[in-house]
C-alpha cells in the first residue's frame, strides 16, 4: 500500500482464500502503522467457493448476502 491515509474503498481480490487473507494481514499492518480505520460493520466479502466468514487476525469479515438486480 503506497498511501493508505487517503484510502476510501479498498478491494482485495485473489485466486484463493489464503491469498486474500495474506493481503488482509498486510492491510491490517498498514492500518496499525497509520491512522487508517477499518469499519468491520461495513466490510463484507464475496466468494464463489466459501460460505464462511473470513478471519484476518482479530478482524472477522462477514460474507456478503446475495446481490439483487
């Protein structure tokens, strides 16, 4: 992350759950080094494979519900 102080929306995309978790750990580290705030109430993820919450350190990210037209 080059300049997370001005981040508004961040999308982490990967080929597998482990790749997303690794990027999430990097994001949490950037948060800890800056004044970045991650709002767990507004953070969700989607997957075409997993149906369980994603845990990154102490931060648990819920699965987003179905998208509607």
